[in-house]
């Protein structure tokens, strides 16, 4: 729902950021600001700053920043609407009533009923676990799996009775009709009556990040197939977007996430103190899973089973993680099968040591690749080298590629110069140029991912042919941030930090000279705020709250500390040059878009005048 800007601003202003964050983080006043340990990454020295003047927070360690709304969104993993509602309730602000269409109202009511019945079922399964009929399930968790009562309660573990319609009859007694129960994924309703989806199984409630039960998993007691059974997909539950344990792992202070295969792996790791463990739910790891994890971390460690299926699962997951920008490492589970078994046999300290020793995902791929070839056979050995060279081509950045090339050569005792020559020769054969990379999609089809500059060539990471000589598809990489963009960002930060600088640039530059779209939007608000004498960083940031990338970048503008850097002559000169560079680029852009000769002549006149402009900070 859309809320007017004045309503959002009222909620923000009535929730002092220091008061709100103090409820989550212990803060200590130092000068004009407050400092504490960052809740978004693990640190020992406080680098998390809260400014009561700006009504903003910023971590100098991890770069997290924003206003009171974004803090609640980040910490609680709330949507904007959920965060606004929570803060409005806290401040006693009445939000406008949401007006649903009939269809939207029915959908909202249906989802609410699904959440209600799932919660009821979870409580029912937990109750059954503690009853005589649940003894087998309780002993399985306690004796065979070594779980404590505290862990059982924390994860809401339960038991579904041997009677095949136990839960169905319970829910019918609670007033739920068959037409609705058929949609819950908990029961199957037929002409002869209803029967439970889960029976004679230990139960694992699956929760979303807000600790609401959205589905279930069950492990059969004794013999039976399937061994593990998940809820079917419903309007609440989508396996490809759900990660077991994320409701707890999202608040971890670790910088990385552990990805497991099963429920009990996650639970055992959490009980052992590794509260950053999650698992996909009876399905292959997906790009949606990776995208969700990217919200919380930049690093993951795969702790899949040590068998062949686990290795294959890791190999499938690595390119998916790489595609969304997640750095992955692989934990060596040997001699155990899975994390649950490892914790029981080797202990938490040994597991922590394995985390530190976890292998880089690319080097792991090369290790697995090597096992496919008989290296005592010259032909097989050559094929291994060729495939290794092809895989090295996935790195478009020459320095990065060379670092990996050196590591591979060292680990597998390949002559470095010969491997480099092979990589360069293969790059030429594939039609790659400098900065290009060669990737394969999930189906094994190759494609060229191109660098921004089409003019460079490949050989030796700098020469060669252009074009797709092997018929592979081509994908363009996003252009990197250039010097002009950095200059606009730096100038904005200077102006925000020291409003007195506006007088120095008056008549030289305006908000319209910031041609980068995001910085232009911010510049307009910053310049207007200065003219009106009411520059309000937190209010400006609220305008970008619905775009995660934008609000992070804008938050950084308001939290950099550059004022001191203008105290020497060299930095004063840098400020002047930055102003002129931004203005010059603005005029260059305008000249390319000039509509007629008269307009172009005026721009040329202004460009010439720039040479006479001198900006003094004294």
C-alpha cells in the first residue's frame, strides 16, 4: 500500500533513532554521536554509529546505514509496510486504513487462515510428542539425535500419530471445513473422508523469517517411504524460496552462512552454537535461495554430505551462488557423512577448525574435475589440463584469473607458464578479448560474458581476436563505476558534510550538473534543503527506502566523514578540481544532446568560461 510522504515522515520523526536502536544495541555516547557493536556483522570494537542530529545510523565496518525505518527493516527483516506499522504502533500514530478490493481482501483472509491452521497443527504435533503415543518420536530426538528439550522447543519439533486421520479430525473439531483443509497441504480429502498428509513421523515445522509456520517436513518412524516428506506447495509455502533455519540464522553475528542439506544438520549445528546454518527443503539449491541469502551475507560455506550426491549438489550450487555474487567455500566433512554426524563424533571445536580450512569453491571444482581423469595416461592428463584452462576462463578480470591460475598450478604441480599459455590460446580460440569470461549455464551451454570495452583483445590478458569464434552466446557485463560517477558521489558527500561549501560553489554548479540519475535525485533534494535551511538526511533517505541498493548508496553519502580532509592545500585543490570535473562532464553531456546550433554555441561558451573559474576555500 502507498502511504503519503507526510505520514511516513510523521512516523519517522516520532521514533527517535537513538531510542529505537537502544532497544537492540547497547549504545554509548561519544561526542555528538552514539556508538555500539554493529548488529549486522561480528566485531569486537564498536564501529556502529548513531547520529541523533541526522537521525541516521552507519557502520564504518560493514557499511550498513540508514534511518530508523531501514534499521527496523534490516534487523527484523520486515518489509517497509511492516516496519512502518511497527514504528507507528510504537509512537501511537494511526496509519490510514488499507482499502482492499474484494479479491485482495479474500486473499488476505485466506493467507491469514492458512497461517492460523499451520500454527495450530504445529502446536498439536508438539503436544503429541510429549504424550505416551509420541514416545518413539521423543526418544528418536533425545537419544538417537542427542537433542535437548530446549532445542526441541526452539524448533517446535513434534510427532504425528500412527492414526492416519488424527490431525484431520482435530481440525474438523476446530471448525475448519473440508474445502479449506484441502488447500492447507496438511490433509487429503476424498469421498470416503479425510486422511492426514503426515502420520507416524517426527515433525519439523518450517518457518518464514518472521517465525510464522508456513509448512512442515516429516521423517518416517521405522520403515517406510518416502523417508522424508515435505508439505506440498501452497499459497504460503514455496520450496524454491524457503530456507530451513533462516528465521534464526538471519540474526547471526557471523559474516557467513552455513548451507546444509537436511533439517537435522541445521538443528544439530544450531545446538552446537553454529546459529548461522540453513538448509534447502527437499529440493535442489535454487537461484531464489541464493538471492535470499544475498540479503544477509556475501559469504557461504557449503556443508553438504560427503557422498557422491553431496558432491554433485555442491557442484550444482557453486555457479548459482557465484551468479548472485556470493563467495562460496566447501567444508571437508571426511570422515563423517554429514554435519550432524560430524558434531557427534568430532565435536564443535573440530567443526570450527574445518570451517577455517574450508576450500575455495573454484579449487574444489578443480579437485573434483581431476578425479575424472587417469593422470598416468598422457591423453587423459592433457584433457584435464584443457578443461582446467577452460574453467579458468570464467574469470574475466586478468588479475583474478592469474591469482587462480597460480593457485591451480601450485596445487596440481602444473608448470605455471605452460598453463598460462594454454589459457591464453584457448581464450583466443573461443573469441574472448581482455576482460571477457567464458561461462557455462545450467545445461552446460557455453557463452561469452563481455567486458565493457569492445576494442581490447585477449592474448596474454591483453591481445587476441574479438567475436564469438565458437558460436557461443554473448552476455554483457554491467559497466563499472567510472571516475565521473565517483566525482559526483564525492562532491555530494562534501556538500552534505559541510553546508558552508555551498557558498563556495554558488554560480558554478547546480543540482542539474549531477547527471547520474540517483545522484541527481539526491542533489535536487540536498540543494533544495540547503536553500530552505532544512537539510534533513533521514527524510531524504526515506524516498529511496523501497530500493535496497539505492538506499544503501544514499545512506553512505550522508555518513562519510570527509570534512577534515579539506584542511590541507592538496585536498582543497582536489575539491576545486572535483567541482570543475562534474560541471565539465555536465556540459559535455549537454553538448551531445544539443537540439540546435544556438544551444550548442552557448554550451561551448560555458565550457570555455570554465577555464577562468577558480574556487577558493580560504
